C-alpha cells in the first residue's frame, strides 16, 4: 500500500446528463487510485458517487427544461491521512427537508422507479455523509471515506 | 445487445422448463436501468412465466437504480402472476441488495447453471 504524503485535489464539472453518471464515478475512482486502496473500497466510493450524481440529475434539475445545460460540480480531495472527500454540488431546486429526504425509501419520483435508498446507500458506504441545501439555490453532498 | 452505445449491458433469454431467466451484464445505474426495464418488462409481458429470474452474475456495478429495477420487476411479475427470483448475484449486486435489506425477502438462488 502506497503512503500518501501530501494533499491532492481535482475539480470537474459536466452537464447533468445520465450518461455522465458513469464518467463521474470513474474519474473519482481514478483519482482515489493514487492511494492504492483496496478494490472493495474503490467499489464503495464509485457507488456512493453514482448515488449523489444521480440525485443531481434526477431530482435537482427536474423542473428545468434545459436540463442538459445544467451543471453538476465535483470537488475531490485526498489528504495526507488518506481521507477522500468528494463534494458533489448542483444549482438545482434544493431540498426542503434534508432529514426527510435522507430517510430510507423516501422518494419524490416513485414513477421513475427510484428506490428511495440513495442516501442510505451513501451512508452505508462512507464514513460520513453531509448534506447542505438551500431551496431554490442547490445542494452540496459531501462524502468522506478513509481509503 | 443494448441499443445505446455506452450501455455495456445485454440481456439474453434462456428457457429452462417453465422459467424464463434474463441475464443482465455490465453496469446498472440510472442511465442503463431505463433500457433494462423496457427489455425485462417485454419479456415478462410476452412470456408471463410462472417463474421469472434475473441473472445478475455478470453485473459489474450496481447502485440503488438496480434496487429500483428489481423492485419494479417484482411488481411487474406480481401483476402477471409470476414469481421473481434472483440468480447468481455478483458481489456488487449482492452488496447493494444487502444494504437495502432486500436479500431478506427476495428469493435468491446461487450456484445455478443457466
């Protein structure tokens, strides 16, 4: 296992298109790979990132007709203690009640066959999940995982 | 093969007695789940088998969109009188089913030759 000695970061932004869900989890996984984590850890990170990015695409910009022009932002850092922090931000509708939104099986899109398990999955796979949101302004989901 | 170039997923259908098993390979996320849903629902509606299996042995990535895919197919199968079962889930698929607690009530068959 390679020792991480200094902090590293990257930023990315891309259109809120579902085809970019795979791209998003792949770039975070590639970035995290520099710490040489276990394969299972990379798998967990990819799944958590996919959940957060999908939320941006499915929920944050749901009322926007120009959804493909809306943007998802990722800020990712890896510190000297091998702690990976991934911030996934949108400028969408925001979440009125974050506590409620994080409850298992809660979804505002049952017709789209959303399971309502996105936040539960993120919480299960990460050491910490923080959600800050302002209705009408957007949401930041922060995923923290020791790798 | 799925019609969308970036979707690395394919479903093949095999009949084993009165069962229909759909094999799903590749990455199940929100992007690919919609296409998979159409294929699977077509199979369920056309065949209406007593038992309908989703073979997840070839799934290399699965997020909660996969849970939605399974839950939706469970409802679909129930509507036509079929019993849904999961066949040989990969580690990735099984983990997400376990996180959601779906392994407690889904019929999961491992070590099955299809």
